[in-house]
């Protein structure tokens, strides 16, 4: 898979490094010559110094071969324009744009850029979930926020000694794993709940509070 990332700031660079570690082919387009030079030494990817709002620069990055286009600069105008330009290439299967100002979100939607990421709203949403789910040790938000992967410590005494498979799966959640002596175990017929045991639960977002109360009231 070939991914083009516009912007070599913290977001763009971290994304590029992660994708390269996964074995993906990545090109970064960065307008600032100093930043471009610095980034070239930090990631095993092609770095093109230039203005990504230029069609020529995009074609220099072989946009005709790209599968994914990510506009990740700190400037919404650049992200919007480059995303619109990338729509002219049928080979691109996914366009992702960073939206720095939530007031600009509607502009991206109007031009058909539905896959947007706002650092401000993402962090706020994550913190809100952590605050309102004090019994949850950690969580990962999946999909478009419809599902959450929770890590919960068993505190419900009524569950101690009960078979995990008697309580999972349901239409609301599934216990994906339990941890025994720091080892991850997929629940089997003889797997039971016990005090202070940590479990991983995949739950529909609408039922997270209910599921959390079941295991850690």
C-alpha cells in the first residue's frame, strides 16, 4: 500500500513512522525546507520539499499510484485544498484530512471529505470517556465511535468463580480476553472470573456504562 502524507509536523511524522514500521510505502510532502531536511533523517520514507497545493508537486510524489492520501498539516486551508485535488485521482481509495478548527468541519463535508480527524475533538472525546468511566482502566475507541475495547478489573463479588462463557458473548458485549498472571488468555470452557482479575471487553458504545457496572459496580 502506498500512502502520501502532506505535512511533516508532529502528526504527519508520527503517522509516517508508524506506517513505515508496518511495512507500508510512504511519501511525505513538506513545504518547509528546514523541516523537510530534518524529517528525512528521522523516517525511512521519501520526503519531497514543496507546496502540496501544486498539482506538479503531487505528481512528483506519484499521486497516480497512491492508495491513501492524508492531509495532516496544521493549516485547514492547505488540508482542504490538497484533499480536493486528490479527489481527481480515481486510484486513491481513501482520503483523510486533519481539521484543526472544528468550525471548518462543515467545509470539508461539503466537498465530500467525510473521513476527517480533529485532534481537539478526539482528545476531548477520549478524556470525556475516561472521566465518565472511572472503573475502566483503559479504552480504545473503534470504528466511528460505535464500539469500545475496554480493560476492566473484576470487582463484582457475584461473578467470582462463575464461568466467563456463561456471561459472554451477548448482543451488547463480548469478553475477548482475561489476564492470568499477566498472561492473556482467550476464555475457554473452564475459564472463571476471580477477584481483581483484568478482562478485555468489546462493547457497543451505548452499553459501556451498563457493561462496566456489571463487572465493576
